[in-house]
C-alpha cells in the first residue's frame, strides 16, 4: 500500500455460527463476512456482518448488547448501536462494529443471549 501503510483483514473460521437458546427462541448467529478499515495509524475498525435466524417459537431481540469482541483477552463493546427484534421463523442481517489496535494478537467474538457462544477470528496484516 502507498505510504507504507499495510492493510488488514479478519478471517472467519470454517464453522462461523453458534446456536443459542433463551426463554423465547432458538437463535442461530451466523457470521457472513468482515471488513477492516484503518481508523488511525494505530487503530482499526472491524465490521462484522451477522445474520440472526430465529427458529421460534417467539420473537427475540437482536442488539449490539449481545456482542463483545475479546481483543487480546480484553472484552470490548461495539462502537455502533443496534436494537431490533427478529420475529419467529425469520431472519435479519446486521453489521456490528468494533475498534481495535493494529497491534492486536488474538480476537474472539462472544455472543450472549442467555447462553454464551464464541467464535475465534484471525487478524492478518496484508503486505
């Protein structure tokens, strides 16, 4: 890249979904993709596209409060806001954003909806 600023990408594992149950529904959270943008010389913004499929029997909430990104083991909250509902037997897609330093070594997305699941992510520097 021009000016010596390398780009970054975050790779998803082959199994990039979790199934969580709560008192209202059985929810499948599937990671659809990622985008990494440089925010400053030292910081990146990671956007994760997520699909929540609700098997029912009732509606369920879909919000940023359910997501934490463990950055080198430290939980970080999303920088954007999402608060919606997903009806039973339907799905919605959304984007969740996080800031992280360029020096990040390990990433893990935690999703909580009464139960908690996690998906490891890999930050890669592109030459």
